[in-house]
């Protein structure tokens, strides 16, 4: 299967029978490790130990975006959290880069869940916005937090 990195647009696969187009995003080990906040070597060790599923494309290890999102959730649940120190200064705007882990849509609204390192972020948005952003598990996205609003963005992929 062809590989798509986080820096390139997802490959499109179409069904010859119905014409349905599906996109698949994969991440190279370095990209996945960066998203998880660990070193490349740590992620390779986890892959060798069977903790995270990998695929081989042209002799290089890669991880399917949906599998990476699921692993990020599992990793966040299993990690001890340090007690936060009191905040002296904070910005009015914060951006969290992460992976979409779940999308639930009804006719009007969508609930989008993201995992950004140890942080789970949930955003409610219109279904139209979620559809336009093509959000699905494994999508690389940015949650922008300002006041009580969380906005999910998809970064430009050259």
C-alpha cells in the first residue's frame, strides 16, 4: 500500500464498484514519535515489542493514522500524571497539535475527540465543519483554545 506522510496529502483509494473514495494517512516513525512526545528509538522499541502496530513500506516503518490515534489514547491512559505547579503566567491562546481519536456526528452537530500528548481534547462543532475538515480517527489536527472555545484546525500539508 502506498505511504502518505503527515507532510503530504493523503492518498486516495477508490472502490471500482461504487466509486467510494477513502483516504489513508500514515506516519513515519519519526513523525509518530514526535506526535507522541517520545524519541524515535522509544517508538521503535515499542513497535518491536508489539505495543504499536506498524506497516512496512519500501523498507521503512510507518504507522497507520487510526492505529496511532488509538495507541496515543492507550498511552495517555497508562501514563502517570505529574502534579501541576501553580501557574504564574499563561497565554490567552493555546494550540495543541494532536491526532483525532473519535468523531461522532448526528444531523446537526459533531463531537470530535483529540489526543495531544497526555491531553484529551473534546470539541463540539457543526457537522458541516467536521465534514469540511474531513475529520476522522488518525487525522493530524490542531486544537486552538481561546477562552471557553476549542477550534479544530487541519494544518496545511504541502
